[in-house]
C-alpha cells in the first residue's frame, strides 16, 4: 500500500528515538517542522490566461545551521510530502556532517507541460513568494525532481534583483558559468555509486560484474548508471516514467541517455533485449543491486516480497516504505537508506556554498575527491552503528543523524 510520506518519516523517526532510548519530548519536537509556508503563484500562461500554482517551503529543523534542501516541481506534490522531504533533509545533512538543517520546497505542477517561458515565470514567482524566509544563512534551496541548474539560475537572478545585489549563495546547483560548482551535476549519482560499491564490499559481493537495475533515468539515475558502469558493474535494466528496458549483457549508459534525449524516453532503445514495466524492473530476477532513483513509495508491502536484489541503494528519497523495510530486513536484503545513499547532492551543494562565500571555484577532481571522502566517512560511521545495534541500516543511519541533532539541541539549550 502506498503510504503518506509524512507518516513514513514519523515511523522512521520513532524507531530511531526508541533505539536511542530518548523520551517522548524529543520525538514531539522533531516530529514537527519549525515552519511551513504555503504560497500561491499566479503565472501568465502563453495563451494569455492566468494559472495559479500552489507551492510550499517547509523548514524542519535548523539546529545545525541554515535549512537546506531542494525544490521539486511535480503534479503529485502535497504539503505532507514536502514536510517528509524536509525532515529527511535534516537527517541527511546531519549524517553527512554538514553545517545545515533540513528544508524542502515543492510546487504542484507538471513542468513537462509548460513552455520555457512559463517555467521561467513560475520559477521567478516561486522564489519571490518564498524570498522572505530564504537566504544564504537562512535557507538555501537547490534542485530536486524536475528542477535543474537553469531553474536555479532564475532563482538566483530573481532573488538578487530583489535584494539589489548579487547573492549567489542563496541557492546551490547553479550552472558552472553562474557560480555553480564543478561536480554538482554528477554529485548525487556519484555518491550513489560510492555507496553501492561500499555496500557491495561489506556484503562480500564483487562489484566488478555486479548486475544493476536502475529505476528512473533523470539526473540521479543517469549518473549512478554512468559511474557504476565505469567502475565495472553491469547496468542490465533502466526505466523512466514511460517504462523500462532490459539486457542481461548490460547497457552503455551514455548511449541510453543520448537516445532518451532524442526520443524523450529510454523505451525503444535499440540494444534492449526486451521492454519491461517499472514494476517488473523492481522485481527482476538475476540482479544484484537495485537503485530506485525516481520517487517515494515504490517498494511497498505489496512488492517487497518479490524483490530479488541483494542490495537496494536508495537514489530517490523515500522509495521504500517502513513495512517494506521490515520485509526486506527479514529476507536479508540490505537497504542503503536515502539519507546516506543520495547525500552526494547536498554534500556538493555545501561545497558550492563554501566556494560562493569565498569567491572561489574549485577543480572537478578536487570536488569529487572531497565528495568521496565525505561519503566514505559517513558510510563508515553508519556501518559501525549498524554492527553495534544489529538493526537495519536505515535505523543505524537515523540513530547517527538524530543523535547529532539532539546533542546540538542540548548544547544550544533548546531542550
Ligand atoms: N534535492 C536533493 C536532495 O534531496 C539535493 C538537496 C541540496 O542539494 O540541497 O538531497
């Protein structure tokens, strides 16, 4: 059963609070976001009509530093979903040892149906609407599902105009020509690949030749495929919202991407042995590693039993529900949770922000080396907790994350 993401986030938090032995008061504080802003954004459409879109910015907790998190444009955006995503950002920034709290934004819209002009007017309208509560030392947006560096450039430009000065540090994942960091575009996928390789080693599964299925072929799915392929794994299945493709001999991720850019989907790629559905991709036999890299709620109590992968690496936020987690844990499937597996994006966002503050631009190899270092030390910390607790990896990652947040709240005198 598909679950309300906020309910999911609360169940995960509750489990961590219990494992850490914290009392109910801590749960009470952390279960609610500090601030929720709902805005309506009137946009002049190309045909002259006005459409009003609903947007949110949720700020969950800023004990560790300014709120940080992406903005998604998706027809399924709800208030509860954005709350969950903001809360997940608090844990993600905490476990990755970043000086940030958690926030998230969303607009209920299908951006694929907008012209470039409409998308630009919507983006400028959204950032104007949330401008009173964002800023480089307050809350720093970034991309998420269906937003990209171009949207960040509009956010940055509009915010700067509003302030009457150039404010590059207000958003991250900007184009490299506009104070963006090298490596940010590939960062999340790169981090997913690092996490997959790390988890394989711990599992005793050779990464060389490991069979990988990836759901979602956007920024995260593509770069995960690219680096895993480069490091010797075999990408045997990929999909997008229109369907998937399978070839036991493996795909060349760059060729699949070029095909998708030309046709709008991976479906129909000439090297495919057969077409598969998204549901079939998740439950494929003969795969070792599964990377759900699309949206939340795709591995549920209904299909968890049928998952054949040995390791799941969560490229997306919230793809596995708590019920599915339990089923997978009993089956011995290792789930590398989103808050660590896809932290590469926000890690390089942090590096971009640091560069913006200092007026510097670091080299790509330097950024990727620092990203790998941070991913590995976070993974190491989580695995140590995992062995200590004998729990699943998600609970271990949450324990690390929640502990740091609670310690900071104690030190600041919030509790
Ligand atoms: N939206 C991404 C995430 O869920 C990136 C956030 C960021 O870079 O601030 O982690």
